[in-house]
C-alpha cells in the first residue's frame, strides 16, 4: 500500500532547484504487438521563474505525433500545474481548479470522467518528471537509495497516487554520451497500471535523460537523450 501524499506542511519546507529552460531531444524505441519502431522525442521546458510550459512530442512513423503539454505556475513548493493536455488523434485535457485559499480544490476532465479532489503537491504525467528532478537537485542528500516519494499524478482521464522509489546511481551510455544518473521507478500496484522508470542526470540539473514506460499490455517506450539545446 503506497504512503500518503506528503502533507502541505512538509511541502512548505521543501528545497527545490528548478532547471533552466532547455530542449531535450531523444531517440525513442517503441515496442508493441511484435513490432519495434524507432522514433523521435522532444521535451521543451520553458519558464520565467513565475510560470512554466512543458511540452513532450513523440513522433512515430506512420502513426503521427503524440503531444503532452503541462502549463502552470512556479511556487515555493515547485510546479503547480493549471492544465494538462494529451493529444494524439484527439485532445483530452485535465484542469486543476485550486481553491482561492491555496489549499485543496478539484481536478476536472474534458473526457467527462468524474472529478477528483486536488491533493497538495499534485503533478501531471509530464510535470512530474521536472518536479521530481527539482526536488532531487534542491536536496540530493535527502533522497538516498530506497527513499519513497509519493505524489498525486494526474492524467487526461483520472488521477492516482504514485509511489516513486529512488534507486542506486547508474552510469548510462546514451546516444548523447556517457552520463551518471539517479534512477527513480514507479512500479505498478494494479494490473492496469504502467511501470515508469526515469533516469535523472545530476550534471544536467537532474533533467530526465532517459524515460522508459512499460504499459500493462507489455508495450514499451524507451526515450534516450540524443542532444540538448539551451533556450
């Protein structure tokens, strides 16, 4: 059973280091239904210290581009998404409706799925990569191997509490080159859950240099850093 999401009072004391604006380019390998497809990915991260915009494009041959976008504010406790979009053939959006007091609120979905309560520190499926990196960059000694980090993660149709486990440091050989990384893993709790693995590079401000998503049906998407552009 996952630990509860961190309460607001512990979030208020969190040390964070938000990465500078950047574009990460990835080589992507998609495997599913007995097929292996090489694709391209691009994560564009922009902010002005007050608000941010993150966009992840995955372009698959013959299938087209899937785009996830997260827009929100930068607060003393990190990223506070206001909306999250997931667009392939059609677009689905989640809205973060925060209470004026700053505490609580709700998440609503364009898919007409039931709204859910908004928990402190909630992230969407894209902002989570950057928020977790900012947390580790701000206080790396606070997150040794074996540490669990609990966050409410919002998708385009629903939200759930995900438990991330900090793993051992690993050296990866990527298309970009050799990098030292810290691995975080979200293991599935239910049969329908996906497994999410991310490798964050301290030398790059704990940006995600590799992301591997394994869906419940076994389909896998593996993005590995090829190039980085400072914006």
